[in-house]
C-alpha cells in the first residue's frame, strides 16, 4: 500500500536534547512538508522540500532543521534552540508543490 | 503571512441537519483552494482542490463552492451523520507560496 509514515507516534525528550522525527513516503511524490499543530492553532508550516537536496523554510523554521537526501525521506530535527518544542508534528507529501497533500499519522512530541 | 479565516470555529448539529461553514482567503494572486477533513485519531484527508471561480465540487453529501473574486469558499454537508464529525480545514495556495491553512471548523454531529 502506498502511503506516508511517521515514527514514532509518541516521543518524550528532556529539555536541551535534539530529537529527530522520521517521515517516509512511497508515493513517489516530489514535494514533502512538515507542519506543527498546537491547541487552537491551524497547521503551521515548518519546512518544505520541492525536490531532493533542496528545501525551504516555512513560517516557523527557527529551532528546526531538515534534510532531503532521498526522495522518500524528509526527517525533521527539533533542536534545543526551539523554545516550545512540545507539539503535534505532521508530515505530508504531494506529487507537485501546491498539489493535494497526503498526510502521515503524526508524532506527538513532549519535551520536559 | 497570508491570512486564511474559517468560521465558525466549532458547531454542533443534530443528525439529519444540513450545515455549512466558510473559508475566507486573500482574493489576489489566487491559485487554488483546498478542503481537508481531519477525523480524530486519523490523518487529514483531502476533500476537494478547487481552482476556478464559480467552481462547485461534490463528494457524496458534501459539496463546496468557490468565489475567488471576493475570496471565500463554502463547504456544505447535507443531512449530517455522526461519521461527519471532524475538523474541516481549508488551505489557500497563491502563485508563489506553499499552502496556508486556516484553523479549521470543528463539527460535532449529535445522534
């Protein structure tokens, strides 16, 4: 089955530690995205990538980093510089930038 | 940052009632308007991608209209069922930026 996977579903970290969230897709999509959702907020774009080895900052990129070494994979690192890392993180992909997006199940990150 | 507004934030309807909600977006530099349904404990799923002014799309009991000149889209649900309970997100695409999502309308259908 084609789809997009994120792991783990729940993640707990101590403050000051970097943590990497996984996102993999087998849909052969060129574009991939990372969003963050907080209570009462919509989906806010962290980073997106339109093609392998290229990515752009979204609206709230500070404290995050990404890589796109393979078409299938777009991992997100939440660094210790991110002031409020506790949130629900969603990864998505689309065949082209701006096309219908397919979402993963999300990772809930809790930093204490 | 482009502003996409959805109203109401939440609503409760009785099973069998029809309902609708609104998405407002900038009318300039329009490229597309997306609607997604996000059920609890699931991933958001695309309902419609709309690009043409006056466009109307339908999927079962759910339909959507688009007015790009005045910058709004309506989502209609006819004869709401409990399984329609979800958060409905709209997202606006302009010519040179990625999708911008609204905060969503949370619908609860009471049996």
